[in-house]
C-alpha cells in the first residue's frame, strides 16, 4: 500500500511528574530533511530521535518538536553563599539611607551576577524512556495519517490509469483508419503530380512509409507499462520512486505515438493521454 509523504502526528504522555508532548509534521521531499526542536536538557537525545524518524518515515521534509512541562517545579539553582555575603558586606558599607533595610539589601544582592548558580543534572533514564514512548505514539499517528492519504492517492491513480487504458483502446481502434488515411493521402499526392508510376515500386515505398509510422510496438509497451504501474501500486511496499520511473516510461511511449500518429483524431487522444499523465506525475511527488 502506498503512503503519502504528507502527514501529521501529535501525542502527549504524563510521566515522572512531567508532561511530554511530541508533534511531527511532514511534507514531500526527495530525501529525509528533519528539523528537530527539543529542550536543551534533552539535547543528547537528538541523534537517537533523528534515527527513529529516519527509520519510520524514510523520506519527507519533517518538522519535529518536543515540549516538556514540569508539574512540580524544583529549582536546580543554588545560592552562592560566599558571593552573596560579600555583596551584603559591600552594600551595607555604602552610605545610602535606602539600603539600611536588611531585606532590601538582600533583595539587591540576590540580583547581582553569580548570586545564583545552576547545577546541570544528567538526563534521567525515566525521562529518556518517556521521550521514546511519546515519540513512538506520534510516529504511529503520522504513519496512520500517511496511509490514509495514500489510499486517496491510490484511488486517484487507479482512475487515471483507467482513463489512459480507455484512451489507448481508442488509439488502437483509430489506428486502422489512420493507416488508410495515410495510404489515400500518398496516392492522392502522386496523382496530383500527374506522373505515371510503377505500382510495384509505389507499394514498396508505401510499405516503408507505413512501417516508419507503425505504432504497434508502442501500443504494446504502453499497455504493459500501464499494467505494471497498477501492479507496483498494489504491492505491499510504498515506492514512489519506482512508480515515477514507470511513469517516465509511460510518457516516452505516449510521446512516440504522438510523433508518429500524423492523424488528427489520434493526436487528440494523445493530448488527452498527456493530460492524464501530468496529473499522475503531480500526485507522484507526494508518494513515499
């Protein structure tokens, strides 16, 4: 089943006195292009997170964000006692009446540089496990979203391939009339010259001309490519690159038929085929 590269997933998890929220968005891209935003204290998890994104999403322009909200705020800041005591001593020595209040002096001292220091604790194992757990939940959501979008794309591709198959049938039905039209036009051209011709030589030249504009092989190959596209579309894996390659082959056969047709009704059918193919190509940009 094909998947779209467009997707969205969001999950929340409450554990270890914190709420972990992961949000993932993805759009189409030739390769994996991941933009990862996480709190600084979780920075060591960035590489494992990127690896998980790569394994699960394969391709796409991915925007990932992790937010962590602490329920019981416990400050890791510590008072630098000696620094604060030195500030207090200097402030009390100032000849300013407004600083005579001890609480006011302390308030000022605590705002001065290096009065507080933050202790950087190592990331706890429980926090890491919670991040991986909420990440897996969000990845499950975005992959479900991608699969649902893929079903819509699949239905559209099947419709376009059906349209191309019907147009190919129209080309096949027109082909005998086209050949007769070519023969008639050539013979009329010779008659207009009012020259006597060798009928055997004329038939040989006519056969050569008809063979030059014969589209039997193109019709057969195009038929095979359309069938192969449907087969690849219904395979167990999602391979947009493979479908794109088949699409290129389909386009090559359509273009060759168009260049050889030399007959207005067939050229009209070819233009319609090109239009259907362009719609497929546009949608293929979004297939994983």
